[in-house]
C-alpha cells in the first residue's frame, strides 16, 4: 500500500448524490479513480437474483463463495471500477435500479459482511499503490479505517426525492420513490450505515445547484493539491 496516495471516503443518505459528487471529484483530484464499493454488493445481489439464489436465509450466506460462484471481477475502466459477472459487465442501470437498491439494503443489513469487507480492503490497498482513490461505499470506516478523509453527504428528503426522480428519468412515480427512500433510510440507520465518526465531515448539499457545486463544497475540506 502506498500511503502517499489518499483515500477519500464518501458515504451519505440515499439519493444525496454520492456517485455524482464522486465523478465530479475526478476533475479535481490528480491521478484519481473512483472505487464504487457499493456496486460490488449490488452486483452480488443482482447476480443472486438473476441466478435464482435464495435470498431468504442471507444470515448464512458465504459471500466469498457467492462471489466465486458468480465469477465476480472488479476492473478499472475510464478511471472508474466496473463489475463483471461470468465475464460479462453488469450494466449501471441494473445495479442502480430501485428494486436492486432496496434488495441490497435489506441483504447487507443482516448478512455477515466481514469477508466482503476484507475483499474491499484488499482491493483498496491494491489500487492505492498507483492512484488516489475516491471511495463511494457504505460502512467505510469499518471496512477501511485507514481512510484519509471521510465525508457524509446529506440533503433534505424533498431534494433527495427530486434527484432520484431525475435519475430515473420520471419513469418511477414520486410516491414510489418516497416510499423506497424512507424504507432504505430506516434499514440503513438501524444497520449503523449512517454513523458519524470523530473524523467524519458532514456536508449538506441541499442548496447546491448541481454536483459540481456539491463537489466544490467537499473540496474545501481536503488538504491536497487539486486541479482548479
């Protein structure tokens, strides 16, 4: 591991804009990549659903075995990590669908995540050898205590609903989005995914006009040479 390279951990409320902010940061942080930690879990659950693997007894799921059975691989493409299942790249829309998002929240809240966290830590260490990492994920401080900066992104419920509505191109009713966000918020709060640590900086982006403004607000708290 190269500790000269930094790890910027980004967590936050559902729909607060973590992914969009992470992508904006690529333009500012030299030699940086995005590691979409949450997408690894999403790919696991997506693959299990697609292959009709029972999700009911998730407490006893062996994450490593599932990953091996699905031949899950994490690759770097265009400065972002992508996930492959059995040699085929999983589409972003499949990973980010409302159904997939809710299933992941439910599974991750009860499954034994220790082996997946170890996998994530090893992955971060390997990428950190060559890059500054923008890590968008959940439970970052448990998975990777050696994170250089830890941010928690918040926004009002109304703003988060609007952002999700735009993300889904109006194909999902706002009433359904509200229900899903509130259900996921409740699950993730109970799971400890919204925990604020001593080194966590909370960034409220409710009043930011776009992801660029949100990223710039976050950058005010990073002591590193950036491209401005």
